[in-house]
C-alpha cells in the first residue's frame, strides 16, 4: 500500500489548542558517543521538529555539551560511570512515553536489551542497537507497545542473517520474526507489521548520507509518542513508522530543490520538516 498525502493528513496528530508539553509526547533518547556526537543532536532535533513536547537525552558529557549548544530545549542525563543504573533511575522519574535507542551509541549499545527489559516501554530501535541485536539474536523483551526497528539494507541482512534480500518482503519477514514494526530504508522504503506493508516513495538519493537515519529516528519517535494519544498501540506504532518515513522523504525532496541531491545534508532535512508538515496538511 503506497503512502499518500491523504493518508498523512488524515492521521497526523495535530496539537490541540489547550495542550501542554507533558501530553504532547515525552521521549527519552539514548544515543551518541565520543566519536558520533552528531547522531544524538539529530535525534533530538528530529523529535522536537515533529512536535514532541519533551525530549530528554541520556549520553556522554561530550555529547550532552554538543546537544545543549544546538538544542537548548533538550533535557539531559550525563552518563559516565554506572550508566545502566542512571538510565533506569531516570526512566522511573521522567516516565517517557517512548524510547529511542541506538543512534551513534557505540559500546553502550551492549546495554540495549537490559534497558528494554527494564523499561517495558514502546521503543524505536536504530543503528548500533540493531547491530547488537543482530549479534545476540532478534528475540525482543515484552513491552507496553510494539517496537519499531529501522534498519538499512546492511543492518537488515545481519538481522535476517541473509547475504541477499528481497527488498519488497524483507521488512515483512523481520516483522513476523520479531513481532516488531519493521522498515527497510531504501529508494522505496517498506514498512510492515508482518501483515500489512506500506511503501513510501518520497525521498531521493541525497538521503544516502550519514545523519539521515538519525533525523528519521527522532521523527518516528515523536510521531509514535503523539499517536499513542490518538490510536491503540499497534496502530500508533505502524502509523508512526509509515508517516515518519514519508515526512522524512518529503522534507528531503523539498530541501533537494534548493541544495541539489549531491549537497543535501541531514540538517537540511531537519530545516524543511516544518514546510513539509504544512504542505502535507493543506
């Protein structure tokens, strides 16, 4: 099923006139490392630009500093020693609606399953955490809502343990294997819950660049947290993934008209999300 502007407009969670930050989606992002600081920054920006009310980042002091300089709205949890203990304590106090874990996470990704097992929360799982899951098997702990897995083709091969993929069916296959909402990023991105599969034809080859997926992770997490107020958890997860991919690609298409595909950057996509949302809701 092809995602359309009509589908997006019908299901996009609009902010109510009497709303306040606590009910517009609370997200805890666990991302970034000393050598991949920007991944966390792009996660946070993606989430805030897509309407999240509160976004907290748990990461190393270097990443926290870089993030706060760029996004002063971000709540922060600096991690040095006792990372897992601090994250668990923060989850209890902050009470996020959704977790986003894995972007640029490096070694800390080894705690992915422990965090998910403790939190029992809906989560978007990306990048380093997907690589960790591929090495440990794809059995996921039970949670209060479906997980969303966001692999590119290389990560999908590792998760399915296949050298070649049928790109049209791989997302469905992984969804059936894990019970998660799965997508396969590519020229056409496929999003599946194991039964129903959506296709997004938005986007362009300029997205094949570092940082694009980090923006997408933040967008999907924000939509997931906000759609939980509108739909049941299974529908919220599927629609968040489908609409997030479509919005991300649509924003990239707008940006590429100015920058060209060669020079398109992840930050260009971020800056065009407001225009993309406005155009899609007309």
